[in-house]
């Protein structure tokens, strides 16, 4: 696959990179919680903080739209 993406000189370099087999597999993490798990609480806090950043002087209509979205 890398042959189709990279130049031949770069393919040779990439193929020399050793692959470690001792590490656990990748997993999805939620950046906005301390343990990496998505929860309703962490999603709620994230959405509230994003809403404050996007419209710090939000009107009643803006908040109604926000809660309707949730």
C-alpha cells in the first residue's frame, strides 16, 4: 500500500522502521475526560463549554436552540 502513496526512496526508508509487537492495540479515546471514556456527563460539559466559546453573550433564543439540539 505504501508503494502507491510514497516515492520509492521514501518507501525504502519506511520499510526499515521496526514494528514493535509488544504494545497493546489502538483504542478510541474521548479527549475531554480524564479516563478517555465518553460519558453523558463529559459530553454535556464539552457541549456547554463549546456553547460558551461560540456565543459568550448568548440570548434566550440561542440557549433554546442549544437545548433543542441536545
